[in-house]
C-alpha cells in the first residue's frame, strides 16, 4: 500500500483544478474548512483526514470524467484545497507539536 504522500503526489488533474486548489490552499483553515467538507463530528487526525479526502476526491474525479449531472466543480476544488492543506499540515509536523504530552 502506498503512503499518504505518494498517493497525493500521484494525483494528476486538469490544470485549472490544480491551480485553483493551489491558490485556495493559501487560505485553508482546518477548523473552518475541514468540518464543512467532511461533515460534522469529531475532527480526524491529519493522516485520516487526507485518506478520507482522497476517497472523496476519487469519487468526484470519476463523476467529472463520466460527465455525471450531479458533478460540482466547486465541491471538487474545495476537496482539493482541503487535501493540499491537510497534506501540508501533515508534512510540516505541526500536528505533533500541538499534541498533549
């Protein structure tokens, strides 16, 4: 099984989606955005959040490719923004610094 970073780095999406996600990731707020995207409930750890976001993104990408009527580019970009933000958060190690001893 691939690790989280490998899975994220292997994503290949249209330039417009990638660029929108990159720009949006600058303003990503875990508290505000992750709960809105994943739904209410307990906030998952960054690695678990990335895995859930990858699953959501895969579903959205399949809908995009097949031309499903319910596909939302806005939702897709939101998920990609959260994915970029969570991956950056995980990569920085900031989540381990805030953990209780």
